[in-house]
């Protein structure tokens, strides 16, 4: 495709000032996705907190570079609801949860909203992200959530459930997760379409680490479409 001449506004008329390059007006900013109707069924009484969190992600989260502006039109569908349905995989006997590489708080903050009975630790190595997470915890009133700055390789904290989303390939993530989950605990790694391939590639690593019953499971059948794909295994 040929470039437009310097003195022509693409799709418009020649610039009236000779020798001056026309400037394109910036395109409209992506709009946050409206709260979908099915969110009430997934979040229940935690929906107002989820809406407040969505507002923080759409403003400060984008400003801090924790979420791309292009993600705003699918903020609920791809991020909030995708994480929220994972709560159905965590039964009532579990009381502590560690979210590895928590980033913008997905899924850790979402699970803290849905499971106020659980102590949720958001583990994140980057100071900028930790600052955002701490602001979210305070402003959302999540008394059961705390932020810990550090790397999984360096911390001594252990939890009954370890979660992750877009942190590392499973073959590397397995070692990080097994080092932070308590014996008998559960690891939930939210993955996409490559989950089965990643699990196959990581089989020998999981076996060496002593992980048990590794499998691909899906959360949110009948609630979200598509259901959330998770690799689950036990320590």
C-alpha cells in the first residue's frame, strides 16, 4: 500500500498549509467492557467489589502498564470471569492460597473476593506491581489478602493452594509451585489452548518433583464460554 503524500490528510483533503505535514487525530480509546449479565451469577455478593476492581484495572492498571488498553473491551470476559470460575475448583477445606507472580492480581485478588474465608498471599517480585496490588487490597477492603514482594525461589511462605496465570511454561512453573505449596496441597495453573501440550512436555519434571495426579481440567462449564482451562496437580 502506498503511503499518503506528506501534504495530504489520509481519507480527507489536502492540508491548507503548504509544506506542513498533516497530523492524524488519535483514535478513540478502547472502552471497558460493560458488566455482563452472567457476572452476577459468578460473583454473587462479591459483584460490587469485582466492579470496583474492574475500574482500578481499567484506569490505574492501564496507566501502570499492567494491562494493555486493547484488553479493556474484554476485561470481564477474558480476565475477571476467566479467573473467578476457578474458585469452584477450591473446596472448603483449603484455607491458605498463594498467587505466584500475581501481576495485576489475576487470579489472586479475584479469588480473595470470592473466598473471604481464605488467607490469600499475592506474591510478586516487581515493586511497581506490588504497589498497585497493595492499593487494590486497601481500596477493595480485602482483609484476607496481603502482598508479598519476592520471587518464588526465595520466599519461605507455603500455602495449601498455589495459583498462577501467564507466569511461565508448565515445565518451569512446576518447580516454582512445588516449592511453595504445602505437602498434600494443590496447584492450579490457568492455561490456554496449549495446556495439554504443556502438560505432556512437563510430565517428566512433574514426576521428578513428586507431583501427583496432574491433569487438564476446565472450570465454569455452563457459566462462561469458553470454560477456563487449568492444569491441576497435587503435592
